[in-house]
C-alpha cells in the first residue's frame, strides 16, 4: 500500500457530529489517551481495523465514510490488480 493520507476532515467531522472530544472518543474506543485520535485526525497515521470499526460504531458512520481517502486510493490499485488476474479466476 502506498503512503495514504487519512481524510483529516471526515474523522474530526464524525467525532464532532456526535459531540465528542478527542478524549471522550479515545475513552469510548478503549484508548488510554487522545494522542492517537489526534494523529488520525491529522493524517499522521491510520487506525487499526479494530479501532476503525470502533470509531465507526461510536460515530454511527461507515468506515468507508470516515476514511474515504483510503478507499479512494485503494480502489484503483485493486482494480488494476484485478486486470492482471486471468478472467477465468475472477468471480462473476
């Protein structure tokens, strides 16, 4: 995977739409501090799948909606790889 930059606004937007501070969101998903929340909002790092799903549950949004840039970057990469697979090996 290439150097993906998290969509800064969507994570912060999702958190703020629920009325949570970074500290509150961190607590709700089981983190001891808000440092990681801040890093994710700034696009400095990407949450683990478990944390991304936890954020999704707390913020009542799909993971794809919160981390939309990751999806946008991965989609063409995967589509290109699918073109490399012989058609008989792809599901219909």
